[in-house]
C-alpha cells in the first residue's frame, strides 16, 4: 500500500483531534483510499504544555521548518491557527510545491487570494474544507456537488457560540449576559468572546463561501458584520409573538441588477442578527449546531446541518482533505477545480447602505400621548412604511418598549431615520434594528 507522509503544524485541540482521528480511523481511511497516512512530525509551541490528546514525544518538535523543509514529508497540515506564523508556514510550503491542508478560516479570510495564487503559481494545492462549518462538507458541496449551478442565495448559521446563546435566550427566557457567562464557563465561548458575538468569525466564513459561490475573491472589509450584543430577551419574546426566531445569519445573495449595457451584477454579503420565519428550517437549528442553506438555479434548495466546530467535527473535515490530497499527489493533479477564479468575475459587492430588507425595530420610549405620532412622522418623511406596531401592555414605568415592523427599506434610510428618532426627547435609548429575512 502506498504511503503518504505528512507533518502536522499544530498539536492543540484541532491538531490533537486529527492525530487521534488518524489513530482511530486510519485503517478505515486506508481501506477506502488505498493509502496509508503516516504522521512523521507534529510541531507545537511548547513541548511541556499538557495536551488534550497524547502524542508520542518522539514525534514532537517546535520548529515548523523541520516539517515544511523535510523532503520526506509530502503533505503539510496547518492546524496552529492565527494569521502570522501560519501565513509563513503555508507560504513556504506552497513555494516549494508542497500541498497544504488547513483549517484556518482567519488565514484564508485575510490572505486567501494571495495563498491560492501562490498555489497556482507553484502548481500545487491548498485544501480548506475544515475552515468553514467544521464537519459540514460545504466547501466540497459548493466546489463539486453544485458545480453546475448558479448559487443565487446562501444562508448560514456559522457560529455555534452565538447560536447557543440565542437558543437558550429563546428557550429559557434568559438575558444575553447570563447565557454568555454560562457559555464561557462551559467552554462554548472564549474568555474574550468578541470574535464570536460581534459577528467577525461568521463574517470570515461568509466571505470564503461567497468567494467560492461566485468565483471572485471577496475581501474581509467587504463583508458587513454585526453581532448579538444588543439582543435582549424582549427582542426574542416579541420576535416569537410575530412568528420569528432571531438567528445570527450569514447572507450571500445575488442581486438582480436590472437592465442596461453597463450594469454589473451585485452580490450582497453580510452577517447580522436576523428574524427568521418560524416555519423555515433554519429557525429550528439550535444550540451549537451550524447549518448552511443553499439555493441553486438548477438544484433548488438544499440544506447541510451538523456540528460547525470542535475537535472531532474539524478532524473529520481534515481527513476528507487528506484523502483528496493523496489522490491528487498520486495523479499529479494541480487544482482539479480552480478556486475563486473560475467564473462570472464581472461582479461587485453591494454596499451595506444599499441593502434592502424589511426590519424589526425596538425603541425605548416615554409612555405618554403623542410619542407614536412623532416617530411615525419621521418615518413617513423618510418614506419608510410601517407594516405593524406593537405597544405591549404590562410594562410598568416611564420607559416602555415600542415595536415596529417595517416594510422593505434601504439600510442607509433606516440608519438615518433611527438617528433622527434617537434625538427625540421621548426616546430613551438607541434603537435596536434587526433585518427580517423572507427567503
């Protein structure tokens, strides 16, 4: 049986998980692929640090060059995370013609265009199934399974931490901070949770999926992102009364450009808390699970669901890439399906200001006559239509919530109107403004 010798750069949660998965299912992988996968070296930052998975000491080292520059190692697996040293590791491996498997979404989001160009220049491959949605094989589905489709819509619940928080807020009537504290205690949220709860992690993943779905590179700064810090149990409650569930949703949409010889097609790429109708399948994706809903012009609607992070889910995706890399090495194949450069490049990104959506708006106002009229007047002047208003009973005190459901409106118009409304003397707190998705 032919052997593929590989080196792991990173021996923490993900690296240890891959090592453990190869120990557990290496024989199965060999039976299915015809290759024996041999781990020759594992690079770690600190040899004395306790590891979640035991790795034989004779395999461990601290110099990543010992993996990348070793001629006996044919495949480099980058699992260290971050964007500084990891970038040097991946660049060096690609420059000497070695294929790389990575699970590093932050690296691809920041430097993907550069790294894929480097792989193409040096006639090698970069594999990245584990970079988005963990054990959900969304990269392979978009690149291969749906290769004959134009992807008109893609929606993703891509961050398990946020989904866990929003699920518990809904099911248990808890406030955001209560659930965040518990998520940190359980290990679902980092000590500094800002990457997750402010939407940046999901935005990195959304940019990769959007680039793949539409064939041109989308830079991180082109993906508008907002998080869930401002969501309260009142918002969860009112959304439920209106027939919706709040999810942190990544949205990638092809926007109809209209007519005209010089009109360029636009893509909307954004991440934000969103009201999802309760009868849509994404509303029932709960706790730490992820899901990606894809609409193709031929296949119609498809859904992929599973664990989006964690040791085993990520290791499963890495094993898939190892199998692909082994087949490509044997056959001398460089990029069977070119990533991000294959089609329909004459497109642009729709600015956040121009995105159009219905909206849910929660205001905190003084409970006195004339308040609603003042707010409605400003919305009318901005040509923003109100579809419904909720003035809930049972809220005692001078300040009460006032809920609006808004017809389709441009984000820029909504932002200006909310700024003007916020200056009214009857308004006591900044507005909470959440888009509504009708799919």
